[in-house]
C-alpha cells in the first residue's frame, strides 16, 4: 500500500459532513476516497472517479455512474488539500476552445423586427454528436455573454436559438444549485428531500440573445419555447423529467424583465455565494431568484 505523507493528512471535523455536488460526504467517505487512490497508484483520474462512484453507490437516475459530478468533487477536495489526485493524463484545453474565433460568430447586420417576423424560432439541441454546434455555442457565450464561457456543471442541455434569418442566440440549462434558502423555502422541502430530489430542478445557467438582435418580447418567447421543449429532451437524454426551473439574475445588472414576462416567479435573492461554493470561500454579486414550475404538482413531487 502507498504510504505517501498526504494519506495521513488530518481532516478537520468542521468541514464534514459536507454537501458537495449534490451529495453529503462524511469523514469516512473522504478516507475511503484516499484509500482508493492509495491502493491504485497507477489509476488515472477517470478510473478513480469510476471506482469511487461504485464504492459509494453514486448513480444517476438512469443507473449510470455520476462520473462528472465525482470528478468535480475530487477537484474541489484536491484544491482544498484533502486528497491528492494523480497528474492529469492531458492538459485541459477548455481555455483554448473558448478563445477560438470563427467567421460564423462575427457580428452580423442588425435585426430589428417584431417577433412574429422571426418565426419559426427553432431551439437546436447541441449534443456531443454535433461538435461544430458545440464549439459554436461555446464561442457565442465566450464572446458575447457577460459571464463568458465555462463548462456547465453536471447534467446539462444546450440550445442554439435559430430563425430563418439566422442564429439569434444561445441558452443553456444545467444542474441546480445545491442549497438556496429562498428557493428551498418556496418548495417547502427538508434536507433529505432536497438531497433525494434535487436532480428534478434544473438551472437556466446561460441565456444570450446576440446584441445585434433587437426584438421586443423575443426573450420571453424563447423562455416559453424552452419550458415546452426541455422536459422531453431531458427525459430523452437522462431518463427523467425535471419539474422545476430556476435561474439567478444579477441584481445590479438586470431587472429580470424577460423572466417576469414569461411568468417565472420571483422568490427572493441569494446570499452572494456561488452555486457550486463548497467551503464558503467565494463572494459573488447578489442575485434575484426566479422559478418556473414545469409540473403543477412540483411541490408534492419534490417533497416526496
């Protein structure tokens, strides 16, 4: 067995039990992860993630291993000095991808017409099989969204927004925030219910209408189209339907007008922490919280 010094590094009890990536981890879980790493010195990060998922019975609703969430969890523990991962097999190229520029994403002639003249609006599902669309979505978000590009966390679906006049923008949905006071109060669930059913809540994490497209009510029209299309697409990809959408709108930057117009409900504001903040270390702008039920019985489903 590997007896590297980090194996015996003390884990402070004030960190654990701790929720990370939608799962509560105990000190014993962290020790198990360390043991798996130490007993498999030739394993790479992907192999370690699969072994950890199997050991902890960490599965997706469709029965697959929650490998991506596990990898993110490992990176956070590694950054916090609680585990030591092996060196990655290859250098991450996310930065290179997001910096790529193509003629297709260059600004176009202004479009300033009523929504009805843009119809039909098509929500083009971006999948791993459509790499060109995936790179194009990344580039649009990186170039024109104020948050820029970063990989969406957890389960996700991305759409390019197109009309007969061309691409109008891009929108993305991903894993919900782990714990949000105002949202959780609105739903009325307790911690065990949230841990069990959080995957049924989906976060609208990116929404971009290209700046040369000016059309009144276009944003709310897109949100309405997404609310109709997303549940079936999510079912097809992940094997279940979400029942609630959430989003966070930066208070000092936006008023959330398009969400209000699309009948999303304002429920409160955040505490200035990131949705993936595990150790209470990140301070971010306060954001308004909007929710949109996809099922009229969402409360009873989420509190089962």
